[in-house]
């Protein structure tokens, strides 16, 4: 399971992008998502793709790795392509079989959708490849700080996401071991019919939940015995620091957003 | 027959930048009907090796031959169910292996999957329970309501109920107390000797298993660096620290005995009782010799 | 029984990654000891029940002096873990009085006491809070409201002492069990506690890592800066400590020297322990008419060289 999931892991090459403030990267991510949604034509999408490849090259992580991160979603992308091809009509007819025909507009819409999705996934991967979960979480806390007055506790939230980020891989590993144990005793998920599959997956729930609780208990003991109390004053070892580079990084993303919108209008 | 590994390598995450090779070019031959100990420090590839034995993991290179099934890297697989019925794999933590609502359901899970009728399954469940020395009154309990030692035994029983020919265990004694650990090893030894099962045990405590194991495999850095009987292990013991293992006291003791009495290639005695017995024999023989010398010189 | 203490400093075995503990003792620490002669741990008639009725801990009285190294043994479920969790307020005693380092444990002093007590737990995975070793070490220090500089210097210092400097940026899943426990210990030591409690901290480790952990404990003990209390089933670890407490069904049933425990078959059975190999061998030899070498007579009469070696072995723990 974890073997296939590349997204969500840190690949530390020590590049400039790795060293940026996580808040800058998160803001850039939001802007990027907006740009992807706004890009509705080939020039806009292609310029966005070129820009993305440039940023990816900056991270010094091989481009192939990003493609691999998007690979688990290939079925979904294919599905989107087909749906768009079938649903969108217009332009010239490319293929016809009886009453059914594939139109150029449909194909174009499908390819746009797939490209948009691929860009978004690759860019999310970029965020996680270049930022440790801890930093990301710290960035999130920093960005939520202004909302503290409306009753959201950023500290509590970031503690929660931090623990989740820390333990989800471990819990996935554990689920995998249990599945291996089931397979060893003749219930291989790969070989079972769908109905049985569902039954085996529900059988996972009890041991996984029990162990999650046990982990939680151990973790609480460990945190408490190191003097942790929610809401007690704390210092930060690596406080976030916003530098000129971060401003520039965000500014470039603002520009690309504007560019996409501008290309869209003309 | 038995188990042969030929040029087997296994790599996790083979096609990503996070690839990790766990086994490199492993050549292994595991005898049938024997109790084999596999030792090595953590990260030496022991656990990966075990999972290759019943097709849970498939070799990325080379071929694994278990009984009459051959698993070649990159080839289309045969149906794995018959293999898995005959090779029972017990994982390290019983909590990850017991997933049914009651112990009984857990015990019949394997047999039912391999096509036994409910009656047959219940019968083999009871037999397995008895073989592991657990009481029938526990059948109705939730597996997590058992004590640590019982849970271990239940996990082994759940695999034993499938009546496998080969029983493979990953650190069966970890986190148990000493008395339970010894008890467990004796049980497994009996299964091997009395019921003719092939037992393969991964451990990092050589000393405990030494008096019982017929053969040993020492893993280091993804390769077997030693395979053979206890005798050979005694000869190569000096290298154990290089593999992240400490030299068991029994072997050190035997070395002392060997050098003092000039023993050569003798089958080593590695339990305290056997060691003491052999030392006494040697001593008495020595005394007799001295006495004879005395008599002669007089 | 002060074998460990009296060993010459150069007799230290050369296990990898070892750093000098003794250097950090410091004068102020000695001064503090002089000023405060009270016991480190003081339990007076402590009882506790998880469900409020059936007592899991029954009237335990216990005193542990500063700088002592005590092991706590007993069968699973006898209340060992419960007892130590009472000591830093993870659980609250139903009655009785607990004081740690001269401070009485009350709701107002829990914070102070948790700074005095560092705890290392059994499962190396589940006590890891941060996503990297460094973050994990920083966690406790941030809670103590130390400045970033001080946190940084403590992390460097203690990571170096425990030989994990190269692992600071690793994720726990990339570490071996032994490395994780070292990291856990480093995170605790960085908070500079006086009492260190280990709850079967080495039981999930492989043999080599367990040996290294024991060597670390020996060094920490030699430094005389920490009081050590360790729950363990490991005969070697018990033998290395100064004093063993045996628990049975919530009570302290014995408080004795490790040597005494190994001579007491009933107590050993109670703890579900077996004699260490050396002693088993000595026993077997004794059965066959070879008595063990009497204490304090290392020379013996060398009639039969090998058995002599074996007899000495049986009681020589430092090997």
C-alpha cells in the first residue's frame, strides 16, 4: 500500500524550494489551484504546464518521480477523459459509429480535464516532496492563526493533523500486515470476489482500530510525561521566518494567475 | 523437496527513488522435517525472507521453490492457495494476526478458506488448540481478551489449524517473559520432532534456540552469511559480532572446553545440563588418566 | 554489590557510539546532592484501583535513594507499569503519599514533577511524537519554554552523547528499534530529569541493541547524576542493577540484591524468570558435585582448569 503511495513523502534534495517558508508554499499552492481552474484554453494550460515544469526542475527531484506520483490516478483520469468525450458535443466529428460520434470539442474538453488534473496532482506532490509533514503542519498553523478569534484553535488543529500525519503511515503498514496475515491463511484480497473483499476489509477494522487506540494511549502517556498540556505556553524551536525569497515565490504565482486569466480573455 | 532459493533478490519500492533492497542474490536450501533457526540483526532481511516462503512477497529476481511450487521473478503466478495451505506463516505480533470476533472463528478461518467443511474445520481447530496447550474454554473469548502468552499461542494455533507441512514463525518469543519463551520453543520443537513438521523460526536470540535447532541460517545485509548445523556455527562464532549478533554464552563455554581438552569436531553440547555433563565426563577421563599414570610410575 | 560503580573508568567496553557521560556531572550537581539528602522516590502506603474497587496497587511503601539503580521485576499484569505511572501523575493514587525529589505529588505540582521524571516506554514506535528525531527531541524542550538557541544546543549535545547526531532528520520509520529507543532516551535526557524510569524499554529490541542500551544505563549510573528505575525481565539488566524490587499482584513482595534474587527459586518463578545461563551451568555443575567458587575467592584451586573457568564464569557478571 505504502509502496505505491509516493505522494505525501518528503524527498530531501536540499533545493531552494525545500528551504522556502511552508506558508509561502501553501499560499502558492492555493494560487496555483486557482490558476488551474481558471485555465480554459490550450495556451493557458500549456503555459501553466511549462511554468510547473520549471518549478519542478527547481526542486532537483527527477520529473519522472512526479509522473509516478500521479500514476495511481491514471484510471480516474482515463474515466474523466471518456466521460468528457461522451458528454461534450460540438466542433467536427472525429469518429462515428452508428448513432454515436466523437466530437473534437469533446476530445478537447477531455484532454483539458486530464491535463488539469495531472497538473494539480503533480503540484500537490511537489508540496509534499519538498516540505516535511511537520513543517507543513507548522505552516498550516501559522496560516490559521488569524482565525483564532473566530473560535478555531490553530494549536489544537495542528496537533491533530500532526499526529494524523505521524501515524497514518504506521497504521497503513499495520493494515497491510493484517492483510498479509489474512492472505497467508487463504483469504488473498487479490483472488477474492468483490463481496468477499468487502467482508475481509471490514474484518480489518477491529484490529486496526484497537491498535490505533493502543497507539493513542501510548502517545498520550509519552506526551504527558514530557510535560505537555494543551494550551500551556510553549516556545518554538524552528519558528517560521518569512524572507524576501518567499515574497518573490508567492509573487511569481500571482503573476502566473494573472497570466492565465489574461490569456483566457484574449 | 523442501525449500530452495536461487539467486533471489527482493527490492521494496523497486521503481521509485525510495527503493530499498532487502535481499540480494540469496542462495538458500532449507531442509524438510528440520527445525531451522534464522538469525540476524534488524534490517538484515529476515522478515522479507519469510514472506517469500509462501508467496506473500514475490522475488524481484531469481526463483523460489517451495515444496513442488516454483515462483519465478517476473513470471505469471500459479494459484497460491495450495502453497499457502502447506506453508503456515506466523507474523511477529499476534495482534496483527487475530482478526475474528472469537478465538474459535479465528482458528477455523484458515481451514474454511482452504475448503474444509465446518465440522472438519472445528476438529482441526480443537486439535491445534490442544497442540499449543490452550484450554477449550478460551474458544469463546475475543482474541484480544487473552493474555500475552495465550495470544501468541493462539496466533500459532490459528496457523496450525490449517495443518501446514511447514510452519514459519517471525520472532515468536518477542515481548514474552523468559518462562513463556522457553515453553514456546519446547512446544515448537515437539511439533517438529513428533509431528514431523518443518519449523522455521526467525529469532535474534541465538542462545535460546541453540539447544533445539537442527540447522542455522545467519542473515546479514540481505544475504545469508552462514548456513549449516550448530557445529559449523560454533566454528564461525567469532564472526557473529560482525553480523550484529553477540556470541552466545553456551558457545563461548564450549570453546573453553574445546581448547582445554583439545576436542576436535565434536558435536557441541549447548544446553547447561549437557555442557555440565560433558565437562564432568572429560574431567573424570582426565582424572582416570592421571591415576593410571600415577599407578604406572609407582 | 557496587560492582558497577567501582569498576575503573578505563574498563569501559568499547561499544560503538559511546560518549563520555562522566564529564557532564558538574559541580552544581554535586552541590545539589549535598544540600538535599532526601530520597529521590518516596512512596508511603500507596494504593490504586483502575475501576475504583479492585486494588491494582496495594499499600506500596518504597524509598529509592538518589543515584540508585533499581530494577522492578514481576510477572505480566502484576502492576509494575501501573506503579511507575503513579510516580509522575499519569495515574492518580487513590490513597497514600508520593514524593519525588522532595516534592510531594499533588495536582499543583504535577508539572514540576514531570520535569524531574523522564519516562521511556516499551514500544519504540508509539512514544515518538515528532515526525523526525530532531522534532521529537524538541517537543519536550518547547514545552519547557526554552529559547530556540538553548533547545538547539541541548539537542546537539544529547544527540551526540547517544550517538544519534547523524539521525536527527530521519523519520522514525527509517530507524531501527535500537535507534528509536536511543532517540527516545535522548529526548528524555535533553529535558535533564533527575529520575529516569524505563518501562521495559529494551524488551522489543534485538540482542545487540539491548546490550547497547544496558551499556548506556551503566554509563548513566556511573555518572551519578540520575536515579534509574527500570522495569525489566532481562536477567543481565537485573544483574547489572544495585537492587531489585519484586512485585506480585499489586504488592511489593521482595526488595533485595540481584544476587539474592537469582538464588531464590520461588521468587524467580514468581517473576516468570529463568536463571541466567551462567547460573544454570553452575547449578548443573553443583548437581554433579562441583561446588561454585565461594565469593571473594577468585583464585580457587585450579585442579581442573576448565571447570574452574566455568565456575568462575557463573558468578562473574561483568564479562
